[in-house]
C-alpha cells in the first residue's frame, strides 16, 4: 500500500481528484516495480500479494485508503505481461500460462546437519484443457536468515541450477489439485548466517 501511494506521488497524479482505474493500475505497477528492484519480490511473491489483496474482507477493505477494487498486480510483472501478449497474438492460452506454481509453497523436507544437502519439493497444476510438457529450472542457493524471516529474496545467491522434465496432464475444470515433484541438491558451502533455499521457473510447450 505504501509503494502504491508513492507511485501516485511519483507519477504526478492529482490527489485532489478521484483516481481513474488506469491511474490506480499505474500506481500498482510503480509499486510492484519498486518492490521487485529494491526488496527482491519475485513473480510468485506478486501472485501471493494479489491473492491477499483480492481476498481482503469487507472489514479490512474499509480501512484502506481507497475503495475495494479489482487488482492485476501480476500484469505489472514484465514476464507475465509478455506471456499474455504472446498468447493474445496466438489466439490461445500460452502453455506457460497453463502452469500454476507458487514458490511460496516450495518446501525443504529434509536437510543435512551442515545444511548443504536438501530434499526439496515443489507443486504445480495444469489449469488448461491440454497436456503440457515442461522443463522446470530449479535454482538452488543461499540467502540470509534475516531475509528468510521476512520472505525476501533480496540476498538470494544461486549456487547451482538443475532441471527436471515433466508432462502435466490436462486439468479438470474446477480442480485445484496439484502434483508434487521432488529432488535432491547439494551446495558446496553455506556461509555463516545463511540458509539454503530454492526457487522454480517453468518453461512449457504443448
């Protein structure tokens, strides 16, 4: 909310007038860009934020400095916007847009005593009516314990990248079931006051 309001100010929107829907989206995108560049928000973080904002109850929404409205925070992420544009040009949903994955749901199920070896799990869902074949790039690295506590990827340093290939069967209408995939990874060293973590990026095709 603070980043959004800073966006109105930086963009020169007149606070004495009611902001239009386009100005609200412009301020949203200014705020998202600021949080991505300065705090290290990822596209998955933005998806979580959009879900949280959309799910605000009426009691909380009344406390906001604006009226309840729709949000398209994900549309502020360049990669998401590019995929939407490509899909619109093709006249169909892009395969990458079919895959529902959230790094916030990643889990380290087991770690060695020295923290160098992890057993990781990530979950995905195919929301489209066609099967998709995906290559999942798994970036394994370290980040400061303090950043883990606040959910920031600002200090994340990639130590190794591995890939997995999976075919995701077509989704069932209305189903939210996800498929879980697992892997094991080792990093050479874990600096003091840092922990091993990972994030996943899918690249899919029909």
